[in-house]
């Protein structure tokens, strides 16, 4: 009986360690996905502000 409880105790410790590692990796992947989402939103805005907006001003002067 002691061997079985020792086995489950060891398995419990291994599971806790694996959960800790998965949690850390998951958080890093979550932060990476936030950076990607913000890049998808911000980079086109920078392009529009730098390239297209001056053209809109020129087009507006003709009207």
C-alpha cells in the first residue's frame, strides 16, 4: 500500500511541475499573440497616416 501511495505522490508532483511549465509557456504564447494582434492593428494605421493621408490632402485641395 505504501508503494501505491508513493507512486501517486510522485505522479502528483510530476503533474504539478508539468502544469507549471505549461502555464509559463501558455502565458508567453498569450503575450506573443497580443503583440501580433497589436501589430496587425497598428502597422496599417502607420501606413495610412504616412502614405495615404498626404495624398488625401492633395486630393482635397483640388476640390
